[in-house]
């Protein structure tokens, strides 16, 4: 558990809160039930979970999110929350817990259900349970009292088993003190950086070195397939001159697309939510003109395509109709010509056509196109003379990286032999010894950067064991580190936060343990055939 906390030192408190929220609506906002004759999505011990159950669970979650987020519940937030997957998991988890509860013979008495209902504020008047309020409230929700009581009994059984599992988890002051130190104690490191670029000056590749490197890494130097196209462009703007726009056409567009003319906050200072037609008339007329021009352009492109398809005479058609043929330079799929970037499906057709073949009608938002493949250059691995510059650059980069790694490993062996202090070994090698200065683990390390592996190691360093004992590769360089000193802990602050941290950490550890237990039980039930998923999320 401590390893988990170390790994997420920077944001573990937020994860506690998020974890609690997730558990709340996984286990307490669900409702297993429904018409068992409907299409089933899962079953456990012959008890069926239906599509109706899923829809109810999903709607419960959506309602919960609406209450929690209000107007801030956007499509982006819903995409992140993924309520469909959560609803599906909630149903399965509830069914697994209830099956385990049956197996352990855990039950809930009528008095326990009654106590929960009687103490619910929604069913009280003047602080006391009121049967009339109870029945009225349920009736408004379309729920019968016996159904609601069954739901409460089910929730209580889930809570009882969850509490039973969690009660086995304990935390000590020592564990929490370690977490507190992780969050608050500053540390200072000695470190040395071995920059691969410093080794490049010593490198002088031979012809054999480069030939061997190209042979070993040929695929990374492969030149992609390139094509040259001819194209005929049917631009909508060439067909707009003779188009007449009537008032009726403008009014039809305006009233049919009112959402385009909603007023901004600054403009909305009266009772009219939309810009008046008089303000947007010119813009609408231009849009209609463009759309009509594109319609006419498509008609010409269609005629051209049909005739070229029959005659296979791309150039002749263009000449007979006084059309300009544009020719591209050779280009690869990853470097399309700028004028074709927005043409839909251009990559597919440019690189699937055979030489001399013409594409179907392609388009962007301004024009329609017919393209013909003129010539192609197949993909190939170049010979060294053609690729010398890039091969040598890559060879130097890889070789300098290898040499810096070997040097770092050699230094690490000297340091671990402990014939001399870390600082002396580094200085005797003519390398620059640097200090980070005090910082709190969980943030970027000054002078080094971010490394999850190094952060994990920092918590194992102490005055007795100050050497990391390994080489760290961070942002393109190799590092060796040694703990110089740790800052002091504010004991008074620790004492003031100790009980709260104990409670928070216990809650986190219990939730983590319960989640792990639930996952294991679910796997076990699936393996034994007790739990069967009949429809995946993609099929629901």
C-alpha cells in the first residue's frame, strides 16, 4: 500500500475523494430487478441481469450526475465519467456482492430496514417518521413501498458485507507518519548528469560502421511510396455568377437554421433571442450562393467522371471542355500537398489507384475533384550514398547514448564499491557535481526533471543508505544520485493533522482492499462459471 502512495504522491488525496465518490454510486445508486423475461446481459447463480436493469441503473447515474454537476454537466464531462460503463460495472458488482452475501449467509432483519426508513429525512415531518409522507413520496417516484423496502434491504446487505471486509484492514501511526513525511519532508540530492552530446566529439564513424548501421536499421530509413497526380478542380465559386437568390429562399434558410443566428451574451440585451433577418440577410445570400455553386460544380464533376470512366481519356476531356489540369509534385502519404489537405479520402485514392486510373468524385468544402495517378515511386530502403547524412546523424546519436550509458554504469560500479565518497569519485572523473537544493518529492526534481522511477527510489534513501545504486535515464541523459540530506519535520504540524490523516488513510486503504477483494471474487466467479456475461458493453 505504501508503494501505491509513493507512486501517486502528488495527487493521492484527490484520488481518495474520487474513489469514495465512485464507490458511492457503484454500490448505493443501483437497483437490480426488472422483467426477467427481457433480454439478459449477465447472470450469476442463475439470477438474471436484464437490459431493463441496465437502463434503470444508467438513468440513476445520469440523475445523480445532474444533481451533482448541474449546468456544468457537459458532453465532455459525461465522456470522461463514462456512465454506461459505470452502470454496467455497478450491476455486475452488486450481483457479485449479493451472491457472496448469500454464500456467507449474511442477512438483514426487518428492524434494520425499518430503522433506515424511519430515520430518512425525506419521510419525516417535524423530525418524526410520517407514514403518509412516506407513501406520498414513494408514489411520486412511481415506487411501491414493498419495492423500496426490498431495495433498502439489498443495499443494507451490500453495506454489511462491505463493512465486514473493510474491518479487517488496520493502519498504524508509523504508516501514516511515512505518508506525512512523503508529502512534507524536503530532501537535497547530489547528482551528476552524463549528457550523450558530450560524447559525440569523440566519434568518427567508418564506412563500415555506417553500412552496418543501415543494414541493422534499414526499416527506419525506408523511403515511403510517393505518387504524382493530375487533377481537375470543379470549384463552386466558378458557378455562382448566374445564380439568382429570391427573398423566399433567404427566409426559408433563416427560419430553417435559426440556431445559427442566436445572439451572443453581449448582443442579447432585449427579449429577442435571435439576430433579426435584416442583419444577416447578406450573409445568408452568400451562403445560399455558395451552396448553389457547389451543387452546380458537382453536376459538372459528375458528367466529367461518367464520360472519363467510359472513354478513359482524362486529358482529352479536359481539353474538349477547356478545363485546366493541375499536376502535383511527388508526395508521400504523410506529406500531402497543401492544396489537397482538406480533400476527403484523398490519401486512400491517391495511394490505391493504378497508374492512369481516375478516382471517384472527391470533395472539400470549396470544390469537387477528379484525380488521376500519373506516376508512382515504390517504397524502398535507400543505399548509403543517398541516406548518408541521416544514417550518420542517427549513428552518432545512438553511439553517444551507448557510450554515456556505459560511462554511467562504470561510475555506478565505482560508487557501489565504496572505495571513496560519491563526491570524490565524481570530481576525480572530471565531472560536474551538482545539488538539487531542498525540494519535496512529488514535484519535478530541480536540475533533473520528472522521473517516476527516481521518485520511487528517493523514499528508500536514508543517511545509512544514501546511494541510489542505479543509473537513471531522464529526458535523454543519464543521472547518478546520492542523498545529501533530509529536511526536518514540523512535529507540531504532524500532531495537529495526525488523527485526520489516520482517518483518511484508513478509508483509502479499506477502499483499496475492498476493491481488490471484489475484483478477485468477480474473477473467481467468472472462472467457475457462476458469473456469465452474455452481452458486452459494445453489444448493449
